[in-house]
C-alpha cells in the first residue's frame, strides 16, 4: 500500500491517504484537501497523515509501478483469481482464506486439509488420504499440533493429553485469577505526548476475576482521547492482588501493551511489571498440542474455541462481534460523532466482556477435562 511519496525537492505539506482494505480487493486513493473537509465513509479505513511531499509532484509518475498497476487491475476486476500461497496459512490462517477457497469449508472437520503447517496435505488429499487419521506419517512434519490433530481424528474427534495439561494448569494458575482483555487503536502519526509513529492507545479493558470458591466478578473500563494514565490506574486497582493474570495470546498482545505503557509512564513501572510477571497465556495448551477437537479445523482463536466448547455463547449474538467493529465504534465516540454514545459504550463493554468471559468458560472446560480421570490421554 502507498504510505509516502518522496522526491529530492520537497516541503512539508500534508497528505491524507486512505487505505481501505476489503480483503481480496485493496483500493487506494490519495486526497488533497484541507483536513477539516475530509471524511471517510469506510469503517475499515485507516487515515494516515504524512509530512514531506514534493513541490513539483507529478502524481501520475509517483503512482506508476508494477505493484500499483496490478492492484488497480485487481480492484476493477469482476473475477479475481484465487491463488494459494504459503502466506495464506502462515502461522494463522488468513481471515479471508474461506472467501478465496470456499470449497474447503465443505470438507469434513477432520479433513486432511485442516492439518496445520503441512506442505504435503494437498498431495495426500489428491492421493485419497482425505482424513487426518489417514495421514502419511512419513510426510508429516511432526509438530505437537499435528500430533494432536491426528490423535483427535483417531479418537473420534477429541484429544486431551491430560497429564501435561494438569501439570500446566497446576503450575500456572493461582487464585484469584484475573482474566483480562484489551482493546486499542493504532495511530500512524502520534497524537499524544510519548507516542511514536504507529503507536497504540489502549481505550478499553475487561476483567473477570475468578475466586477459588467459584465466585466471579467483572470490571471494565472505557475511555476516550488520551486515556492512557486513567487506563493504567483503573487496571491496577481492578486487578488488585490477583494471583494469575490470564490473557489469550498474552505474549503477542496484552503483555506488549503493558510494557509500552510502563515505558510511557515510568512511575507505574513496578505495578505494571508485576502484572506482566503474573501473566499466563491461555492459548498455550492449544498451541502446545495438549488439546484438540476436530471442530477447531486447525484454528486456535478464542472465537473458534468458544464456538467449539460452548453451546450457549456466541459472538454472533452481539451487536459488535469483530475487533475492527469495536475500533470503529470507539472512534465514533472519541470524535464525538455518535448520537448514541451510551449505546455504543454498552456494545463495546459487551464485546470486550465476552472475550474475558469466554476465557473463564474455556478455563473451566480445561480444568474439567484435566481432572476427568487418571488416564493420560483420551
């Protein structure tokens, strides 16, 4: 995507570039005008303010490149070819994968095509090895997740390595347990002191605190503008003396946010470091292959896991059921553009609260299966 236009002779002008991502079609438009008159109708657009562009700017020259020309062709094409590459499923499956390859959604839950990190699964499928349990072990890379998938298929759909799971829970979970989730927005140009380009501002958190007696309490926070310090103070207060602080994908999300906040506000460093030290990643039992249900279809997101392990809860029942929808709703509140501010606030609270409550449900499921019997696996 287009992020800057550089020439040897330049002055500090201001361009606003909207990058509107629609999945398979990415459309880019550069708009020259005063900032006050610019608006964007797409809720998925990111407004990027970029200094430094040319006095003598020939836009047609700047926009000429093979990549941009190909993007323009794709943008106007009615039939976009779906080409599968390693990037489609690298680490996690692309959110638009099912749009590009809809036929795979019709495959059985234990289809060989759901085998993660496998470079030979399509070859095996063509040879008639259509189920995970049929996988040619000579052509399986041998990761823990792959082992769990194959064992789940052989066991009728579910695999739980109980002994390692029980050990992991015993070593990491200390009561009271605080289940936390953050929501944040990203800024290309830092709007507040102490931020860098593409820094984030956390505007919301949800905390469910589970005590050893089974009682559950909920706390949340939603702020606007530069609410970072208020966010920190409320977070420290609401977590209190929690033994374990549980998040999903903690190392790749909440822990990073906490370290950033500690750098921006050093006087809270000690308290935020304590929270980081107590943090536990609830995704680990799934990433380490301790648990797998074929209905997961090779995916490990919190939303997928909730749909598998709970029959009564669903993100689809919420007004907001996607992270970008939450960010867009918050932007409307932050810019005072919403007539229904209290309603939006309630929707944000329900969405973020669903994340933390989902972790409570998932944790209880893991506990029940880790202690189900003395067998090591099922």
